[in-house]
């Protein structure tokens, strides 16, 4: 008769106990109610949407968070609700073991503001419309003129270049779109206009402008310039008052 190896029996029993306890714990955890919500924002500290608004979106179909059972949560649906908000670029939602419903939110990034006389809105980094916020006003260039399907893509490229460059971000305050598609820009510290021209050779034009500015700032007469013409990529042509 074959002898029973008690070490093997104990091992099997231990594995069985572990599986039982894990299953019991998981089931018990699923049927628990949530205790609280927590909202965290990625990126910049300037909030266009408040934690309270995100919190309300998370529990909008329930009276309060403590009435929500963890096994009744549809995390994908909650993420979709947050992602559908015009201020939010991306949201991740999950429930922790201690009963916290947590949302990690990445806001949209405004790169320009549009005021067409009838309404005002931001253009975000992806080129989409984003509503103004009652909570915070972004310091971005003001765009005037017609934005349409033909010029939207190239305009967004220009706006991204400005946003991503520390100097341009601080210097460029406005962009006027002419009927021809050419751009005229204004700057923060001086009254001259920047004749940018059409949205071609964008990098070269901005490089030329930065080189001009670094040289001209040393000249006490920089305030006398009327226009800075960047249309010619090989040179910067200036006129004075």
C-alpha cells in the first residue's frame, strides 16, 4: 500500500485555504460600499474644472457616494462620462481596496482664445474648441478673423509652436487672420505688428523673429518699429514710424 505523503497533503490544504480566503475576501470586497471620492489632477495646477464638478459627474446617478456598491460600478462608463466633458482630455477612474472612488484627470490645454463677437472660447492643443472657465482664465493669444476647415490645421500648428516655446508664449499676445489667410501678430511689450504671412515655413519664421528680437532688444530704438515682416525667410524686413 502506497504511503501518504503528509507534506503533500498539507501543501494541498494550504493552497485550498489560500484560494478560499482570497475568494471570500474578493467577494466581500466587491459587495462593500464606497466610502469617499478623491479627484487628482495631472499637469499644471491651474484648474479649469473644479474637483467638485468632477466629483458630481462621478456620482451623478446616485444620492451619495456611500450608497454605491463596488460591484455595481461601471468604471469604463464613468471614464467615458468624464472624457465627454469639454474641459477634460483624459480621465482614469478606479476603486481602491479601502473604498475610495478615485479619478485621475488630465485637463485640456488651451493654446488660444477666440472672440468672434458672438461667443468666446478657447482652442485647445488638439485644435478643438474648449469653453471658457469660470474658475481660471488662461493667458493665451487672442485670435480674431475667420477660422474654417481650410486654415484650422495650420493655425493649430502655429499655436502649438507658440505654446511650446517659452519666449513666444510670453511674447505673442494676439493673432489676426486676414481674408487672404495671412497672419498678423501682436506682442506683449511693443506696439509693432509682426507680419507673419501665410502659415508656411513656420519654424524658420519664428527662428528669424527670435533672432531679430534678441538683437533689437539691445537697440533703444526698438520701440520705434512699426512692422516686423517675416514673410521673407532669408531676412527680416522692418519699418519704422
